[in-house]
């Protein structure tokens, strides 16, 4: 049984066809996407096995920061250890005196920027899924051209035919069993994180509204009005 599996694996493994499809797909993705997005797309593979993003710990941290601000003043938040970049930026703005609308705009902008980065990573893998079958067809055409060029040599026809057939197989496998599933998983994770991060906007805005400095309004005196 194992011998048959090894034999089948050896028959389905063709380095030339794999190089054509894999190399062509990689080259097409590099031409279509910026290098920073490709680097992020590779780094995003580490998140596939992790759990979905949950904003509950961030909400608990915002609640704790709210209690600190009530007890010790808003300036005490500047000494708090905050790991999440969005909350850290919002708290820094609140300490500097930003009001509720400014904090909401800041947090929404950072959340939208994160969504755009995630979608750029998804586009890299979606592009690979789109290109791989085309590269498989290119490998098929190369194999057929090689086969027709070596019709006088029967021993070379089998290798050329293997490239022609296996290139199509590799393109379909890369697209449907690797690139497309990865793109779908990353898209679902990005959508879930965007929805969860929207939950922290309201508590941060409420904290900013309460702690924004109240500038006293100086009423003009009657004498100044007469003058």
C-alpha cells in the first residue's frame, strides 16, 4: 500500500512543471502587488491557526483606564502600560486634550487603515489563486510545444506530456487548495476584527467627552458692551 502511494507520488511530481507554475505564479504576484503587501501576506500565514480577534480584553482595559482617570485624573493615563496601538493612540490624544469627535475620528481612521492593510494581504492571495490556473495552462502549452518538437524522439515524448498534464494539475491545486482558502480565511478574520474593534470606539469617546478640559466661557461685562 505504502509502496503504491510512493510510486504515485513520484509519478505526480515533476520539478519542471512545478517550477513553471510556482515560479510563474510568484512572478505574477510580485508584478501585481507591492513588496510590503507580499511580506505581510507571508507573515499573515501565522494567524491562520489562531482564534478570531476578541475585543473583550480591550474593553476591560478601557474600563480600567476609565477608573484610573476618575480616581487620579486624566494625566495618570499617560503612565499606563497599553499594548494595543489603537487604544494607546486614543489615550495619548485624550491626555493631550482631544475631545470626543476628534478621538472618534482618530480611532475610526486607524481601524479603516487596518482594514485596508488586511484587504491588501487578501488581494495578494486572491491574485495567486487567480493566476495559478493560468500559469498551469502556460505550462501545458510549453509541454505540448516541447512534445511536438521532439516527435522524432519517442523517449522524450513522455517527459513533455508529463509537463503538459501536471502543469494544469499543479495550477488547479495551488489555486483551489492553497491560495483561495487562505484568502477566504484571512478575509473572514479581517472582517471579524473590524467588527470587534468597532466596539472600543464608544468607550474611548465617552472617556474623552468626560475628561476633555472644560474651558470657562468668559461673559463680556456690561461696561465692555457699552464701550
